[in-house]
C-alpha cells in the first residue's frame, strides 16, 4: 500500500512539471529614465562629486564672488600646468584665510578641486595636495569650464544691459511725448521766440546751465555716488515770469533720475537756473 502511494505521488509531480507555465509580463520602468539623473544619483550614493554638480554649484555664486574664485583658480591651476614638476604649486593649506575667502568658502569651490584630482588631508593633514601622476588634463578641463561660465555670465549681463537701455530709452520717449502733449505750445513759443535762431544749440546751453547749478548744489545728488553722468532735456513748458520749466533725465550708469529745472534766458542768450527738483 505504501509503495502504491509513493508511485502515485511521483506521477503527480511529473504531470505538474510538464504543465505549461503561465506567461509573465515583464515589469516596465515607471516613466522615462534620464541617464544623467541616474548618474547623478549614483554619484550621490557613492559620495562622489561629479563635474555637473561642481559646475551647477559654481553658477550659484554672485558676480563678484565668482570672479574672485575664477581668478584664483586660474592662477593656481595655471601655475601647475606651466610648472608640473614644481611641488610648491601642487599643495595649499585649505585653512589659509585668503584661500578660504576667495575659493574654499564659495559655492562649488571645494567641488572644483575634488573633481580636478586634488586630495584633502589624505596625503598631508591640513593641506589640499595634487598627487604625483594626477591627470593634469582635469585641471585644464576645470579652467575651460570656468572660462565658459565667465563668458556666459558676461553675455547675459550685456544682454540685460541692452534691454535696460532700450527700456530706459522708451521710457524717456514716452515721457517726452506726454510732456509735449501737455505743453502750452503758444505760451512756450512766445517765451522762446527770440531764441529761434539758436534752436539747435538751445538744449546744449540749457544742459550746461543745469550741470553748473548741480555742481554748486551737491546735495541734489547726495544719493548718487560720484554725481550724475549725463543730463538730457526731455521737455519744456512755460512758467511764470518768462521762466521755462524743463523736464530733465539725469543718468548715472544705467540708472535714470527725473529732474525739474526752473530756468530763464536772458536777453543776451544766457540761461540761468533758479531751482532744481529731484524726482519731480
């Protein structure tokens, strides 16, 4: 009886092994996988800084901080590339106050040294050291990355400067058009009719008078270091007693200030200024 049960069990197992296996649907990854993201995550898990991470951190620095960092790194790495056998160029104390202020405390500073092959404390305690046999091409790669970012920043600043200048120009034109529309044309013509032969030079003469007045009243540009760079007459309206009230755009670099100058032209053709208001 026992032998018969054993034979029946063996036959059932053989039948089960011969049965067709169900198809298993392969598991697909969720969404598209970015190889670069995988690389970055892998680098993070391993505690390794990547070039992409170093460069991204460098981009977070403000203009002055980045310029100081880039200049210092260019000098240090350039010295190694020019004198690869000179040991004094291949190490620096990472607590050096000047180095800390210009590089080590900046965003991306430690990372650009790490990806370039420098070793911190592992060769000599307290020092960053570029080992013998290190790949100097990594130093050049770092310098190329800093140069590229410097050029990108300069191009971005130039683009912003042009946009700001264009916006300022449109603003001046709009203000001049509004002033012209509001001007009392007949009163203005009567006031300046005697100067009709000198219309071309009139704005220049008025600007010279305004410049002289502002120089004699430094309090007008107390909030403008170094004073205004340029003055431009945007519009004129007739005032009381034969005076002219001139709308003036004063500039300092890319910043513009609205002034209101009260002026009068003598019979001899000389302009004098009696009052200037800032932010009028």
